């Protein structure tokens, strides 16, 4: 968004006065620059800083009249945007949802009963994929998704070989036999290796950093339901990032595997990354078969809760390997996942406030946490996700540790 990228949204303070607002010009913004700010009702407004004004000055901006929202929706996306006016990525207003549900469905019952039909996991908030699934089950007359342009329907990765519609429970595990793709995965392992020790290394049973990793086998996953949920969530996150004046595109170590990133068409413009998650061969097979999944509420039980009770990912194979469990033949496993990290909350504190960080993501203010232990402790960066729909398991890599 041009000059607006450097303007922190939270620094643009607003004082409401009918159809005008006073905007305090943030630091680092000069006359002629464009900035964006949000009105109290959640709309994004752009303004050019006039001559003679600078940081700390107030300018009065006339806000265009708000369009009247029709009480009928042509698409599901229109309904979702109406229910999420501040673009947090979640529906939380039960009164508004009850109103929309009465337009789209024949559901009967109290406001709480109608809400429970949507919020099936009972966490008090509902994202876009969950809303689509609810609509598909309950709408009196099916509505189009309503996503714009090339995103109007679900598209599938170039490597996808299975059905794209039915059966909805389609899951397949496909061994990577293509030599070029296998070499790209080997490059991913090689380029993310770091010879760094942490106390978590003791969990492997050998208190020594391997000198390398020998990739034995790679399995690719196709899970129709999971892909659709991830696809819609990624689209929603990409849209949210495009609306944020303080969004930062961040590089990660895995992006050094440029050929694999290209093959997988990774969308780095919204901080979509390939990341590692260490596990056991049995757990990996369970996840790949569709019978297992990441459970956000329990994810921190194996890796700690330094940044909250989310699912932890690594940009380095060495860090992920600390949580990989070898089988009786010494075969270890890490998952390689597509992760839509979106608007990242960066943290380089030695002792972070886990509850505060977690709440920032659950509230929709941010989509993920990047804990920079590399900076504050000289070890590894960790990425934490609190919404399972932001993760899609792409590969399971089976390998053996090498010791010099």
C-alpha cells in the first residue's frame, strides 16, 4: 500500500464528530504521503497529508456516508463481511448472526440455540471455513461463495491428482517418486539445517546435534476437506493483510528452497510459508490418513507454551527434529505444512507474556506469532498458530539422523 505500509494502524487515533474524524498524523509521514486509517465502524479510509502538516498534527477528514446494507445477501461472502465489519476474520456477534440466520435458513429456536448450530466447537468465534460449512448444511437456498476473480471457487495445487468435489472425505497418501521433487525436498532439509543445540535436544535421547539428516522417503498428502478449509482461510487472511496499514511481509528460512516454493506456488505476499512440525512416524501416518489432526487446545503439551497454547512450527529442520520421535529402526519424521501466517505478531522478548500474545491472535488482531529466539537467545525462530484451518499438511518426510 505504498507509503502506508510504514504507518502503524494503532497509532492513527480517531476522534468522532458526526461524519468527520480527526486523524493524528503518525511519525515518519510527510506532506503528500498517503495514509490509511480505520473509522470507528471499521471502514478503511485513505487520505493524502496536505502541505504544511507533519507528524503529531491533527487533520480533519470528511468520511463518506456509509452504504446501507441490504437485508438480503447475494453471496455467502457478503453475509460474512456483514457479520465481521472490522475484518477480524471471525464472527462473534450472536445478535447479528441470529438476524442473518433468519434470512438464510429456516432454523428455529432461541438466539443461543441458533448460535450453537454455527459455533460447534464452542470457542465463541467462527471463521470463514466454519461459516461456509454451516451454510452448506443449513441454507434454505444455496448461495454462491462470492469470492472475487480467480478466487471465486476453490482451486487445487498443481500436484493434486484426486477428485475436487466428491467424495468429500477423499484422503490419499502418495509417495514422492519424482526425482526432481524429491531432490527439492532434500534441498529444503539441507538449506534449513543449523548446527545449534538447545535443551530440547535431550528429548531425542542423544544430547548431541546431528551433523545432518538423510532423507529416506517422502509422502505427499491430499485431503479434500482440509484443503478446502485451508484454501478459504488463506483467501480470507490474504484479504485481511491487504487491508492492514501495518502489515509486514516476512522472510523465513524455508524460502531458501526456491524451487519447492515455486512448485507449491507459495503465496508469500500474505506470509504463507512451508514450515516443519516434528512428530512420530505413527502420528504422521495418522494425520496423513485423515484419522488424526492438529488439536489446537492440546498442541502445546509436547512443546511447551512459551507463546501460548497453539501449534508450534519451525523454519529449521534442526529445531523440528528435536520433537521428532525415532522408531525402532531409527526412522524419524517431520511434517512439512503450508501455513498461512498472515499478519504476524513479532516478539523477541526473553520472557514473553504468553496470554497476551495468544489473545491477540484469538481476537483476530493478528493471525500468528513469530517468536524470535534466534535474536534473544541465539537459537531458533518459532511460529505459533491458533487456528487449525491456517495449516495444511503437504508432506511427511521420513529420515535418519547422521552423526559425524
